[in-house]
C-alpha cells in the first residue's frame, strides 16, 4: 500500500494521499462498528462459557494458520487501477483507506486483526469494539505512513529490502500467533 501513494505520483502529493487514507480508514472503522456492535449485543445473549469457548477455538485456529503461513485472506489487493484514472491524491487515499480498513477486502499478513475483532465481539462490548477498530486503523495507518515516509526519504521502494515477501511476512505471523494464544489464554483464565 505504501508504494501505491508513491508509485503514481512520486513523492509530490503523498501527504494528501495519506490524509485521505487516514480518513478512509476511520470511515471504514465506523462502518464496521455499525455492524459489529449489534452483532456483539446479540452474541451476548449466549452464556459466557460458550462465548469463551468459541473465542478459544477461533484463536487456536487462527494462530495455527499463522504458524503454518496460511493466514486467511481474500486473493485480492486494493484496486490499483483507480490510481491510473487521474483520481486526485486525497480522493484516492480515501478510496484506498476505506477499502483497506474493511479488513475483508485486502490481503492481511497476520490473523491478529481477526482474533482481536472476534474477541471484541464475543467478550467485549461496544467500547471494546470501537477501541479495537480504532487501534487497527491507527496501526495500519501508521505502518503505511512510516513505510511511505521512509521510502520518500530514501527515494526508493523499501518493500523488498533484501528479503522475499514471504520472509517479511513470517516474523509478523509468528508474533501474531504468540499474541493470539497469550491474549486468549489470559482472557480464558480471567473468566474461569
């Protein structure tokens, strides 16, 4: 994603793109919140032990998939053709941010966002869901902004810096699996 802002207009309008990207991420967080909060309210009609068991099962499956290098995602990226149609940088940023922020329309390196959202829906309430979505937007936006600014400073794409893309994704996947297991384990133990 960071390369998208630079590749279409090398380093001249990336601040407008990143501003739009941030707005798009926040808009998609609000949209997802409008879906996940009522879902969470309905799920909380189930007994707590069922919700905890479901969270544990989902976390184990997601952690296992990450460890195997099989993080679930749809086989597509943000539509890059939009950048070739002369869309202004800020508008393009909003489109890309909203698409990326939906978390189901773009490739994900790890399952951590899925585990966090499932945990927020099953265990947390509206404020936990909101905090999780905002944290995901901030984390993703910070990563894209950092990569864009580093690329801008170095005047080159940093995405392949000596490692294959497979190598770049393995470390976050392993960390994600560990975090999923530890966080879910702590949640389960605190509800026993």
